């Protein structure tokens, strides 16, 4: 059962159209923000997507006058994971951080505000983002707006559910193993994971997870994602990791059709989870759509083995999360308590804190080697087309961190197609190009070489024009 009647939402405007309506005097920023607050108050109790709000502060910012940026007056939500909103709890979905309230915005949040956006609150995330479903014990599960018994995906499940339900037109998200693309797929949204180094994590240095985890957004349209990437991706001086700057803005590139592309199609692994037949059929239809648009599609075997990628590169994220726990305990001045972490997270913590420093060095080397191996695909092809997730939207409770054996049994199926691009740093996107027999969305993934977000956005814009998707439930 869906939480929201589509007629109630009436396909709300995307962020760019909403900003234009404010700029043209068709509505006001105050009216837009009031409406978004009303939607959250009405619909979020059934979703549990929004976990902290700043409605009074947001309205005060509107009344005081917003910066005259490209998205002036557009409401936005920020994922509660490694991205701070001053005055709101920054919990990372963990009881250990439940009382942590930062006094300054992260740089990305500040950039959203300088663009005229109005931050209304933060969205739910699994503990430390370590789950493909958003079901933390601290805040409780987020529900998929298309079926309240189903998962919204993770770890950006709160943001994806909020956008899919029309509470806000766009929301911040992050991706350390598929955490933008997986929930985008499960909620019928567009989700782009940028290249490594494209979007800053300042002021929090991210020396270990930086090679894998990146920030961006989930959106209903390609053009919103492109403009948000323009807003967020200006290089901060002194940043250690760099990525090529596009010749044109991402917004401009998204509005242009690409040249005829050579697209590699991978739907199976030499050793890995099998793809659900309904998902496979949607990926094959996406390949046929690409061919109808003048592109050449060539089937190949996936150029990686998911289990090997996970085994070799998992310390990149695992050690970073372990350090975050240790640093928090140092601030609190105490040892780890039994109920500080969920059972699955506690197992990971005990594992990674026991690893020698050489494990990190080997993982960093493996990430580069895997990058070269997968990168060889882009010597022959412009883009790689795959499923986003090997299976359809699961029920809530399947990925239950209180029962680690369930996570170990099922988790790899959900990240098999996505996490490799976190290891390599390459950009990848989930495009909502189908629905299954239950009427639930299925995303299709496209990836490209490092720095080629513009190419992906151009292709996504072409696909959106050729096969437009329903933008909300």
C-alpha cells in the first residue's frame, strides 16, 4: 500500500521549475517552504524519512531574505551521515552519536544555502551507512512510499523516500557502496554517484573513506542533479584528491544529446549473484532503448568479481568507521558500552579495529588495481550498462542489523553491481527505466571513466526525454 495518493501530490515541480516559478513571481519562497513543511507534517509520520527539523529557522531565513542563487527558495533535506547542519543532531544513525549537535554547517550545506536553498531538516540513515536498507535502531525504519512494507534502500533511504513522496524536490545523499544508486533504484529516482574528489566533505577530512564515499543527491529529474552538481562541485583549495573539470557546466551537458556511444552491456558475473529475471528484462529493454537512440550496445561479461572486490576493499570504509567510533569515545571519555552500537556494527568494529595497518595499504593498492582492470573496459567502450541492484525491492526486515547473519546472507546481492565503482572512484548513475510486476521501480545503472559525469548526464537526459518516468508516487 502506498502512503500517498498521486492526485494529492499532483506531480510537484522539480527544483529548477520551482525556482523559476519563484523568480517569475508565480509563487513566493515563503509559500513554497510552507507547503513543503505541510507535506512533511502530513506524510512523514507514515514514512519516517525525516528525523530532525528546523522549520522555524528555515522560515526565519526566508523572511530575512535568501541569497539570489539559482535555486532560491527551493526546500532541501540533508542526509544524517557525515554531513552537518548547524543546530541539528548529527547522529550517523547511531546511538553513540545521538547527542552530537554541530555548531556549523558542512561546506556542502553552506553551498546549498548560498544557492538560495532552504534546509528543512535531516533524513534517516542506517547506522554509519553500513546497510543497503534504512532501518537503524536509533530512529526506526524508513518505509518505501510506494509500499510501506518495503525497504526504501540504503543508506540514503530517508532522502530517497522523502523525494519520491514529494516532500521536497531534491535531497542530499551519499554513496560509499551504492548508497545513492540503490535507494534511487528502489524509489524510482535519478541517482548519480559522482567521481572521487568531485564534491567536498569539508570541514571533515575523509582520508580513509574518501577513496570510496562521495556526496551528491537524489532527484526526480536529470537536470536537477546536474545543476546541484554544478553548485556543489567547485574545488575547495587545498583538497588532496582532484578530478578533471568539465569543459562546460554539468547543466549544459545534461541538456545536450551525446554523440553515438559504444555501450558495454554486462548482466552476469563469472562468480557472483544472479540477477532477478524481471530486473534483467528491464536492463535489456534499456539496452534496446539505447540502440534506438543511435548507440551501439555490445554484451560483455562483468569485468570484476563482486566477492573479490568486497574482500579486498572493504577496509577502506571499515577502518574509517572504526576510527570514527574511537574518536567519539575519546570525546565522551569512556569505553564502548554494550548498547552503543547495533549488533552487526559491533561485529564490524571488533573486526576492523583488530586489523594491522598493512590491511589499509593493501586495500588502497587493490582499489587502484581494480580501477585499472575495470578501466580497461573504457578503452573500448564509452559507457558500461548494468543492473543497479540484482534483485527487486525487498521487504523491511530482510536486512536486519540486529541479526548479523541476515546481513551476511543477503547484503552482497544488493551491492554487487554498485560497490565496485566506489572502489574505482568512477562515476555511476541509476536511471529509473522500469517497474516490476508488483509495480515497484527498477533502476538501470550506467558507469563511465573517472571524471565523465558530463557524459553520463548527457546520456541520462537523452534517456529521460525518450522514456520519461513518473517523478513521484
